[in-house]
C-alpha cells in the first residue's frame, strides 16, 4: 500500500481568478495478484471565479472522488 500526494498552485491576475490550486491524493492498493484498487480524491479551487453571462457565479471549489480497478 502506497500513498501519493500532489499539490499545484498557480497565481493569476484578478480577472483570471486570483489563484487556482489543484490537490490530488491517491491510495493505490494491490488486492490479489495483478488486481489493483486505486482511490483518489481531487480538489480544485479558483479563488475568484468569473461570473457567467447570466450573472451567476460558479462555485469556487470542485471535489471528485475516483475509484479505479485495474
């Protein structure tokens, strides 16, 4: 069993969102023989998202939980 963590941050001007970050954390596991299970969590954030044409502002955070079998 391993644990992987990756974090990336990008600084932008205010019109583009001020800053964005991307966090990826993964727990890969060898189950049986060549059968592997990976569980990943992803967090993306834009500090100041641009407003849409209809005036609505998107969420700042986006979360994903990913399961993979190989």
